[in-house]
């Protein structure tokens, strides 16, 4: 990457704050040790650190007492050098960074990975783990936008993006992130309906991740991912929703059955029209029915006999049959029938 010379370089954070009005321009701060002249710094990853300009006192002039204590600490290190070597040299792993405070002041940027040196009695350091941390958001019982009580829990994945901010800007970044995640989950769920909460989990998780990432950025924490684990409903609400879904399915099933009956009736009507136009088609249908019955190995077969075959025999033996029984009717009904017959009889002029 080529260096950019148009961005100003400052020796410490105080000089940068007093240089002029704040802007969104990215500035560089030389993280050299105290008392040394600032060297020309380039915007090259790994050689300098970029910060957004919070006030520190690492390069402010030291008092006389601080110099005395520092010289006394160096003297102690020289006197106890065989043993102090094992105490003053520290090692941080590849996934860790160390922030050193000398007499309470920040001493340079984050150190590591590898070995670094501290002065006895006046230096203290804090390790920061850069690996991704996972935690469960406790179950939150809340009301949705349509006044339904639900219980929601989630999982949050985050990591430290800036060790210096994580140590200086917030007391406990882990606890702060956990509490903020629980509050953000309640706020987001309270603005959604129950149907949206059940069907749009990915959108809900994305909105929560974006909100958390913006809120934790000043702490040097980057929220990588948020997942909604479960959305629990009360038992009474589950039964009501199940009954509603079952009723809707029954209604759809009845509509589908009615549509099927309608289509089958139309098909039967068309088939009857085709069969009535050709008597031989009805005989073929009889034979097809017999074939399907015999394939099932039934012991009883019902053979349909057409009435056209019996018509000559019925006409031949009709005289052997007695007269049809007469219906007994009341006189009033008989008179009405006679009047109806006379009215229906055609009138002729003689």
C-alpha cells in the first residue's frame, strides 16, 4: 500500500485533539515511547495504529517524582537481573494482545503477539483475547406489537477489533455487550407483530446485529453474528393457533372436495351423453366392468342384464298378467280429475 502524505501525523492524542475542529478524516498517531522524538509515520498496516482520537496522557511531560520512580525501577531490574529477567519478560499468544500502563499512563499501543518487556513495580498490563466469543442472551419475556406475550432467546458472536478501545473506553466490555444484547432484543421484538416474529427471524437477527455493532463500535467490539434460537408462545396461545390452523385446513379440504364432486359430476354427465348415443358402448362398458370384477377373484359376480333383451318376452306374456290395481280416490279428487280432463280435451266444432 502506498503511503498517503496528505493526512497529518501527530505525536500524541492531545496534539491531535488541539489541532482543530473534529472531522471524519482518519489521522495517525505515532505510538513511540515517551521522551523520544516522533518519527515520520506512514499509513502502512502493522507499522502504525490508527485511532479515532480519545484523550490519553501517554506523551505528556512527566513529573520529577515519576522520573525518580522510573530510575529506581531500572536500578532494581539491574540489581536483580538474573531473577528479574523471568519476571519482566512477558509473552502473549498469537490470539492475544497486551496493553501496558506505566505509572497509570498508557505506554504505547497494543503489544503482541510474542515477547515484550515491563519494568518491575511500575508497569502493569492487561491481556485482551481477540478470538470470537459466543454467549447466550437470556430468555426475554415481552409483548409484541400486537400485544402477544412471547419468550425469545438468542445467540451473539462477537470479537475484539481494537484492544486499546476495549481496555480504555469501557470497564468490562464483555458484561456491557451482554446487557446491551438483552436490551436490544427486547426493543426489537417489541416493534414486531407475532406473524413477523415467527416468519422473519433472519431479518430480526440482522437488525439486531446491525444495532449491536453500531453501539459497541466505540468499545472496540465487533458483533459478527446474531441468531434467534427460539420463540416460545404460551400454551393457551399455541392451542388457539392450532385450532385456527385446523379449522382453516378443514375449510380448504371441504372446498377441494366440493370442487372434485363438481368436476366428477360434469365428467359423468358427458360420459352418459356419449354412452346414450351408442347402445353398443353401454354393452362394452358392461364387459369392462365384468373384467375388472373378475380380476379381483371374487366368488360372487353381478351380471347386469339389459332390459332390451326382456322386452319381447314381456310383450308376449303381458295378457297373462292381471289388470293393474285401481287406485281408490275420494270423490272430490275424482271430480277434480274429470274437470282437469275436460279442460285438457281439445274442443271441436260439430
